[in-house]
């Protein structure tokens, strides 16, 4: 006959046969992950990095808008921007923290599309104006060059004629026939006596003192006109240089504005992509938080169940004791 143990061993066997003692072995499957804290810290770091990136992009866009505002103030077009948006305002939430969502006008096509369309039209208008000024300047340069060449040609012809006149004036009186030959080169001569007499009178007049005075006066007048034309030419060249500098400055401004607009467009697109990515990350985090909350609630329920069973077991133990 086998000897049976004491009452404590019997109670242990009854407890082992009790079906209520099998449940805790199955409940051990619902265990909180070990890397829960690590994942939470990782997501918090990613969220903080995305928040810093969004803050930097907002600051960068505000700087671009302030530069655009200074350009508009320079060109007296600030009212068009003020009717659409105010780049100097900051969007702050009610609790004092920065808002994660961008302002409504920033992503609205009703505000941004007319703004970019207006500036593109303005840029095209300035480009057409610059092209027109270039064409006008080219035409003006061609006209000034033609006037200069005509002036040089007339001056050369006048100098040649005056040299011939001086040579005929210094010739002896027997050279009257040669003088008539000089006029024969400029005017057709007939064999009539009236034309010869008229030519002789003209030659005598030119050879006289009065003719020399008229010649000196004409030379002084031509010299004065030549000096005046030289001054006008220098003024025209100065104006051309100023116009070219103005055109270069406007070209640089247009290039800077185009570069700023391109950077603003890229920054806006990157900000939109970042917002979409943050929304997806937020949704994933919310799903994981809900899963963790459900797991915690389930663990709490299991804890309460285990606590109730432990209480019942303690009561049973107390009854046996």
C-alpha cells in the first residue's frame, strides 16, 4: 500500500487539477514588446526632426516673401500682394505653439495661382520692354553712326573745296583761265559770254577781302558746329551707357526674381511633400498608439482577471488553512 502525503500535498494536487490554473499559461502570450520604449523614442525623434524641418522651411519661405515684398515696394506694386496675402504674419495656435498646418492662402490655388500668373506676366512685360529698348538703342546707334559719317564726309568735302579755293586764290592773275577751269568741274560751262562773265565775277568776289572774311566766318561756323556735334555725340554715348547699365540691372533683377520664384516653388513643393509624409507618419503613429492602447487595455483586463483569481485562490487557501 502506497503511503499518501500530507494535507499540503493533497491541496497542491487539487490545485494542479483545477482548470482555473491553466489560464495563466495561455495569457503569457500577450506580453508588451521589449522595444516599445525604443520605438516610441524613435518616433518622437522623427517627429521632432520633421517639426524642425517644417519650421526651417516656413522661415525660409517668409524670407523669400519678404524679399519679394521689398522688390514690390521698389516697383510700387505692393498693393497687389497685400490684397492676396500678408507675408509678415505668423500663424500661431491658441495654446501658444506653432501650428503644424500651413496657412490657408499658402496652399490655395485661388491665391497663389493668380499671384504667380501676375508675376510671370510682369516678367514677360519687362522682357518685352527691354527688347524694345534694345531695338531703339540699336536704331539710335545706327542713326548716330550715319550722322557721324555724313558729318565727316561733308567736313572732308568742305576742306577739299576750301583747299582748292585757296590754291586758285593764290595763283597769278594770268591763271584766270585756270580758275574758270576749276568752276568747270562743278558746273557745266557753255560757250556763251554771259556765263563766262558771271564766273569771272564770282571768282573776283571770292578772291577779294570780303570773300576771305566770309571764308573765315564759314570756317568758324563749321568749327563751332563740329564742336557742338562732338558734344552731342559724347552726350549720346553717355546716355547709351546709362541705358545699357539700366538694362543690365533690370536683367539681373529679372534673373534674381526668377531664381527666387523657382526656389520658392521648390520649397513649397518640398513642404507639401513633407506635410503629406508627416500625415502618413502621424496616421501610422496613431494606429500603433491605438494598438498599444488596446494591448495595454487587454493586459489590464488580464491583470484584473488574474487578480480576481489570485483573490479567489487566496480565499480557497484560507478555507483550507
